[in-house]
């Protein structure tokens, strides 16, 4: 596929044939995705509602059952494209600091802590932290604040959470939530908080700062060499999935999902309601079409979709708040101390957000991409106006994690950044043939893996991921990121 080279880490697929806008790839040749992925990018660039260009980040790769590749930012003016993002609103990451340094924790102490964390940070389970139906609705309305109040959790600094922990600028009414999300989905969500999950590579990592890249910025964030931090990667769980499936023409991946979705439809949709009939009849017709299903944001259906998207996304914030509290309790139980676990930042990498770009108000669909505003675009923020918005770049279970901040020179990605390194088109080293080989490989790199009972755990081996150093090199050249610190994984908890 013909690309016009701008620099080593940036190229453009100019509009041709059916394409309406260019595709700008912030990727070097070594990290370039498969031809199939490039063809998917051309397809979304051919959509009549896409604005200006399709921005592609270095972690770009195709994902089974999804139309638009992970690692993209797509803008539209009026119409929403639910298939442009994954059906997991506010899948995201949270970084929290501990006061522990390498002088405070040895290998045995970390092992004791993670033996307890395996018990209190469930990966695959039916029942998590139970809440009332009213609390479930309040989380939809108010995000992380609602779960803190309901469960009497230690308060967090909301300024360190994307949009202050609530995707709504003004909380919708209870009735607006119930008009957008079937009660069936909300009832399921009552038992699904505090679960790490097994989707893809959700994880809890203990990281140690190995190198400070910018002393001044690291000082502002309170980071020091040898310090331990927790990185949590998880999302909005079943509520997010089903609230998204409800408005998205998507081939269902599991029989159970199809059953629950159908139950939600039958108990929610009324044949006397024209919009409900549109959901029931129109959306399924788009399931196998090559074109993207578009929803007018100013229509009743558009209002319902955005409400469901934002409300269920709020569960991602609440989930990471509960998980942080469970980590805090585990530390207290194991070490008999109260550890505050100061929040560095909590950010989504699957979401739709209205923003101003190229002098236009547009909806940015970030799919496996994080917002990466520089200091100017964060000028109203009490802290990030001095630093830029935090950016997390993890990779595989045993490769370095980079922490940085956004810059003011990143318009070509709609001020977005990679949310990791992404899966590689070709494995770059021998893949372990068994769980035992994987554990031995990680042990040789001084990383301890916990739980890891899934048959797919080998998919998270470093051989499956792009080279993190190359990803960072490109992000720096494209002025997406300013590095603050490099961290190494010490212990990893996964399904």
C-alpha cells in the first residue's frame, strides 16, 4: 500500500478511490502493521463522517471482532461511530505511588504481598464487590465519587483522574440512565466491581523506577529512582460491554453474551417506541456490512448512546478505585501499616470525547489510544498545566514501562498517544511453548508472575509485542511525549 514518507516515524496514505481523508501513521517501517490492518485503516478513512484525517499510533494492530484497529484516533463532527472503538468503554490504566523504595521491600516481602493480592484482586470470577442497585445507578451518574461514598473508601484526589472521575460534566438524572441502559445490565453490575478481568492483557503490575529521564518533571510527580509503584490495567467490565453491544452492530464472541444481550433487549425495548424499534431492527442489519454504522449525536438515539457510553465508562473509574482500595487493605494486612497509595493519574484508552481540534468541535473516538494534552491544553488544571498530561507506555509482562507527559506539538494525533506497544505483526523472538517456559523466561528477567492460569497467558509474552524502545523513539521524534521516567516490572498479576 503506497505511503508518502514524511520522516522515519511518520508517513501518510493520501486519499484515493473511496477515501475521504488521509491516514497519518506515526509509525516507522519496523513497527508497521499488517496489510490487513492497513486496509482497515483505509476503510475507516473512507467514511463520509470522518473529519480531517485518521490518526494512527505506533501500537496499531487489528483485533478480532473489531472493525477499526487498536491504536487509532478518529474524529467526527456530528455523527458517532460506535464501531470505531472497542466495546469496552474506559478500559484504562491507573498509576499509584507507594512510599516504598528498594531498600524497604525485599523479594520475600513482595512475594507475601502478592500472595495476598491474588486473593483480593480477582481476575476471573462471577462475584466481585457487591453493591445495591441504587449505588450502581449512582456510579453511572457520578463515577468514582459514588463508589467512594457507598463503600466508605478513602477519598481520592479527583484532579488526578481523567475528567475528575466522571465522564459527565453534569450528572444525568436517574431516569436518563434508566432510559439508556437496560436494568438487566445494571443488576449484573451490582456484583461485578473490584474484578481485574481477563480481557486481553488486564493486569496489576508492581513497577520499580529504574531511571529518571527528566529530573524536574520527576520531582513534580514525586518520583525517585528505586521507588515502587502499582500500575492497574482494567475496564468497565460487563456493564461496559453490554451497554456498548446494545448500540453496536457487532458479531457476538460468546454465547453467554448473546443470551444476556437478548434478555436486555426483551426487557427494555418497547415496540410502541420508534427509537426502540430502531435499535431492535436497524442495528442488527449493519452487523455484516463493510460500512460503519453511524448515529446522529443530535438524535434521540444519539443521546441514548452517549448516555450509555459515558455511564458505563464511569464503571471503569469505580472499578479501579475499588481495586486500589483492595491493594491498600492487602498492604495493611501483610505489613501492618497504612499505605496511602497516592494517585499519579487514572486515564482511559477507549472512549469518545468532545474536543476542539483544527478550530472545530469534534467527537474524538480513541481506540487503544490515550489523550495526551500538553501544558497549554491543560491550562485549567491545577497541576498538569505545569507538566502536561501523564502518559503510560507499558509493553509485555517483562519489558520496561515508560512514564511521560504530553506536549503542545501533537495536533496530528488529535493530542493522543499510544497506550502501549501493541502486538507485533511478526514475533521477534521464540515464543515459549508452555506456561513453565514462560515462567522460566520471566524469572530470568527477575519478574515474578502470579495467578496466570489462563491458557492464553503465553500471548502476553514479550515475543508477541513491538519493541518498546522503538515505540518510544518514534513518540519522541513525533513530539507526542516527553519522557519522565523508566520503570521495570517486578511482579505481575494476570488471569
